[in-house]
C-alpha cells in the first residue's frame, strides 16, 4: 500500500511525462539493422550455458519512455519484449515509432514499475534513467531482483551528483519559488525557463544552457529535452558507494560497468607511485575514484547474488563473424515517420590514428539528440586502442584486411590462418586473435558474431 507521499511523487512523475514525453526522437543510429546481435551481446558479457540469451528470450523495459524498447528490439530481433511505462503519451509515441520502423516484437503495457507482479520472469531487464525518479529507488532495485531470473542480467543507469550538478541546483531553485510544490509540469517548466532567461551578469549559469533556450522557439520537441533536465519533479542521485550499497540491500551485485574505462583509475595516472597506490585499493575504492576522476555515467550491468554455474572462456577462434563497417542513421519526422536513411563509418582516421566512435553506446544501438551544444547531451568521443590500455602493434591496414575477409560469414580461425600466410609470419597468430577479440567488443566492434 503506497503512502500519500509516494502517491504524490508517482502522480507528479506521470504528469511530467504525459506533458513532456522524453525524449523527442528525431534520430536513431543503428549498428546493424539487418541482423540480430544477440550472439555479440552474449560474447560481450561472457554469457555462457544457462545464462546465454537464446531465441525467444524475454526482456523487460520498465520506464520505456519514447524509444528504449524499440532500440532493444532493433538489437534483439528474435526476443519477446515487454515495455512498461506510467505515461500513456510515451507509450503511444513509442508504439507509433515501432510501427514506422517495422518493429513487431514489443508488447506495450501502461503500468507502474512498483506494482507489477513479475517474479523470476525475465532473461534481461533494461532499466535506463528510471530508478532515480521513484519515490524510493531501493524499492525499484527490489523489483529488479524479484523480476529477474536467477540466471538473468539487468542493465541500469542512475543519476549521479557530478553529471547532474546543474540540474540539482535547478531543483533547489524551483523548490524555493514553489515551496508548496503546487505547480504542475507545464507551469514548473515555464518557471524554470523564466528563471534562466532572467539571469544577468551577477548570476552564474553555464553559457550553453542559456544559449539552448533559443531552441524552445526554433526546434520542434526541444521542450521535452530541456524539461527533463531543468524541471523534473523527482530525482535521486548516487555515487559509486551508495549505488553499490543499494544493490547489496536488494541482493544484487555488479556484473560489469558499461564503460569500464571510466571506472579504472589505473589508466588515469602517469605517476607510478599513484598507480601503485591504486593497485592496492579494493574494487569499490577503485570504481569510486575512477568515477570521480572521469565523470562517467553510472551505467552498469547487474545480476542477482546467487550461485552461477562455472563457465569456461570460449575459444574465440571458433566464432563465426561478419564485418559491420558502418552505422545506419535514421532521420525521423515529428510524427515518427522515416524521413531519410544514410550510413556513417564506425571509424575515422585522425593524425594517422585509427579511432572508434566511443559516444553513447549500448551494445548494438545508439541514439543521439539533435541539439549537439545542449548541456543535456555528452559530446561523442573517439577512442583509439591505446586510450583503454589495449596495446596492439597492429594498425589500420590489418583491421582493413580482417574486415575485407569478413564481408561474408567467416570464422576467426579462418581469418587468422589466412592473414598469417599473407603476412609471411611477420604478424603472429596471437596478435591477430587479440585484435579480432577487440573488434568483437564495444566500443571497437567492427565484427558481429553470427550463430
């Protein structure tokens, strides 16, 4: 039974997304639009035996918003996906998007995450940007644990104090102006915009935040983007220790960080003595320090704290792969209809270095905003092998040779055998296997695993 405060919070959050369904989807970026990438996902997270995602696996997307279930459906084409949200407006918008893209494996449900009856039902749960809006995020973690199969994996993202620092200030500012919390979503957003527009030289505000206010008049749907940042009625914030504590209380634990390099401080120092001190830290201290140094988002994969079957590292040489050099960019009209489709290379050459797109990446599907200078969007990053301490002596020419061989389905063993002969033993099998392994994983994935 919910108390009065919980009901008030849930009502306010629902009203926020009925008025400002988030985000306004104008563009989707898809890593492979023609094939299912479930096998690559299994490799990415070493899901073997009973933990493998198989055809017909069940996926839950609580707080699906306007796009997230579609993004998963584009990756897991043979899965059964249940997408839940409080907001009918958000669900209707995403259902229309799914229809326009020919996605048919999603069942949309208008339901409250905290009251769903699911028990040990799902192989995978993707709950991104949701738990921090609940009256009690801890209750949300409890639901994750209950709904996840013992062998399942869940993906979460929660807000942190570092990346939401100005949003936190805006919440406090609005709470002073509206101390009784009487304003609904629309007048609350209008008040926030009024405050920002009225700031003069005596106040301190990020210049880009004031600049993008112009988009409210010139860019369709931009209010949905900005309202989520400056006037949301309910937000909680975590750091690494508090997040791990919440997971522990719900009998959950970290499987892996989505962007591990943001949580590895050993790669962030050139000083040997500091590197030595980092090596003596436990995993929690390392992850906390890495987050403080990098400002990475708190995005991670979690699992239930229960025994899992012993697994052996698979022989990557047996994997059959195909190359995916380009991402498909789908531009959308305001009504969700496709307006343009184009392709963009997954790599670029800069100062002779082969660089990989390291922006907002989930395995297989990416999505980006349409106002690149908006403070709510993180700039895309380009990463080389050395940026993640993945040292290899091989270069772009070797990568190109691998991708050419993998235009059609081929085993990594066949790639390695062919290239060792071609290079006349100047490159070792070990080097090529290592490079192929990199190219099967984000953010370097240019090879997709096929079954």
